[in-house]
């Protein structure tokens, strides 16, 4: 999926350096965004969750001529300290951050939200999917003396109920609120914080949701454009928000979902 498009090349990110967090494989949304930013001249440091992912991520990173890869587990303060120290030591400062990370247990992503959300599952989903963005925003802002831009990834399940999305919908609602508060706090430093709400896309994360494939089908069939959300649209929105094109845009949740989020009732069958 991620490789059936060629990101448009240009200079929109020329001279800009930043961090992309959340590449797990070639289908990851973070990877599509990274390809687009690189094609527009960005220099990127990639963080990845742990050693087991390194083998999969390294060839991707090298394929776009980059080599900065740093392990970072967002649940581990020592790992986060080491990652941001390494980036600071390498570049001194950065211009952008892409946070494309979320997690909830499989048992939570099915059936009833009320019945299946445990205290530990809730804590973990909120820690990895929400607190990590707040933590990264703080750490990244400390190395953005000239201002910059940050994005995180969210989904319609924050605003409306979606079967099986459950505690992740609760976490995404919190992430969207965190985006607005971070935008408020960091705006005076010239740092723009925004979120992209993508339609369902075939990634590892989607595979963890019971009925995830049907979410894609519905997203396509009920959407205004009658098509799947495409990586090029998500990556293009990221480029807009992270480059000077997105000047004056802050605290926004920008939907890239073929218009699915505005549909109240899907097309009715002919009488
Ligand atoms: N796929 C979709 O349909 C869709 C739609 C809207 C939003 N999103 C969001 O996009 C983002 C990226 O997901 P994706 O669909 O590309 O799936 P993905 O599985 O490729 O990416 C999720 C990433 O989170 C990382 N991660 C999980 N726990 C971590 C931890 N403790 N420390 C560091 N990294 C950790 C994983 O390593 C992985 O790289 C997520 O926030 C997801 O909720 C996905």
C-alpha cells in the first residue's frame, strides 16, 4: 500500500530536521509521512520501539538515504531521555516532530467497551497513546529554539463510536484535547501543534482491532469519495502541517478520510 505512490519531490522541507516516531514496517503511517518529508528535503531521525523492529525498519530508512535510527520505548523514561539526548547531541535543535504511536491490548479492542476495559488496559492505552505525545511535545519543544511544528495521528473513534475501537476511542479523544492544550502552551514559542485524523488504513495497528478490515470497507463505501483513505493524502497533509504551507494553523484536527467524518447517514438503497 505505502509503496504504490511516489511522493512529490521539492524543497518545502529543505534545511529542516526532525523526528519521526512510529515506523514499524512499510505500511506504517509514519513511513508514508517520512517518505513525503524526505522527498521534500527533510533530514529525519527515526525512533523505533525496540530491537525486534530494527531489522525491519533499517532497510526502509536506508532506502531514502537516511541513517539516524534511535530506539525509544515511550513507556520508559530512561529510553526517552537517551533518545532525545542522542538527537540533541547530533543536531542541537530540530524543526519538526511526527508522533505516530498508539497501543491498546487485543482484549480491549473488541466487544463491549464497558465490559472489556480493565484499569491496567486503560492505563496502558492512555500512557502509550496519549501521555507519550505530551512527553514528546515537551522534550521536542526544548530543542526547538527557532519554533517548529508537531503532529500526532488520531481517528474518528475519538468523536463518534466505532465498533471495537473502545478504549482507543477514549484515548484518541484525550489525544485530540492534548493537541489543543499543547498548541496553546507552545504557540507563543512559534511551535504549531496539530493532529491528523486519518480514515482506516491497512496497518499493523488496524490488524489489532476486531473487525478492523470491515472498518476499511465501511470507510470506503460510505465515504464521500467512495475510496479508501490513501497514504499520499495523509502524507500530503503532514507535509502541509509541518512546512511553511501550514503557517497560522495550530490546534487543529485535520481529517484525511475521503470525507467519511461528515456522513450522518450513508447512501440509501433505491426504493
Ligand atoms: N491504521 C489506521 O487505520 C489509523 C487511522 C487513524 C489513525 N491511526 C493512528 O496512526 C498511528 C500509527 O499507526 P499505524 O496505523 O501506522 O500502525 P503501526 O502499527 O504501523 O504504528 C504504530 C506504532 O506505534 C509504535 N508503538 C507502540 N507502542 C510503543 C511504545 N511503547 N514505544 C514506542 N513505540 C510504540 C509501534 O512500534 C508502531 O511503530 C497511531 O496513532 C494510530 O492510532 C491509524
